[in-house]
C-alpha cells in the first residue's frame, strides 16, 4: 500500500432528476393555467342576459355597502415637509385599517380621500377615524364620510 496516496474525494450524491411540471387540463381539454373551472353554459347565458339588459342608471363608482370613503379636508399646503409627513402618517394608518382590503387613495393640496372595500368597510373607516382622531383634533381638520 502506498502511503503517499491521497484519499479520493467522495462521490457526489445522486441528484434526483428535475421534476417535470405538467399543466393540469380542464374538462374541455385546454390547459388550466389559472386553476379555474370552465364556465358553464348557464353562467354564460346569465352574462349575456345582463349585457342585453344594459348597465344600471347612475355612476358605477357610487359607494355601496362594500365601499366606504373618508375625506380629510383643510390640510395646510404652506409647509410641504410637514404636509408630506402627515400624509405619510395618514397613509400608514389607512393601510393598517384596511388590512389587505382593496383601497383607493386620492390626494389634492388640501384634502385626502381614502376608500376601503369589503363587507366590513364601514367598520374599517371608523377604525381609521379613531386612529387619526388626535391628528384631526390637533391640526383642526374636518372629516366627512361619503354616502354609503
């Protein structure tokens, strides 16, 4: 036996073969990319009837029980640094109150409107108003709810 011989490096562990990703197929044979079931004929007929009847009168952006707004008015646009900090705090409070719900945020120089969607939108707007109560009082802002 040769004492100068170095031990051979360990054999690399066998790697499992790369898994082949297969796309599931829908009932009609097309790939199911989004994980949705195919639309039934009765569902298609309901959509066709709704389109034939036309859209309802009035604006579609009108708030309903699942969309509520809070508008904060009387922001002071003279000190831009202060205004940016306050808007940041309002935005952070709105994101916390919304907790992942869809929100809308519209700001002008003197007002901010925050909308929250969801079945508990009114409760979340009230929570936002409660969190911002000290800021609202301190800065003399006025708040208003858009009709539900």
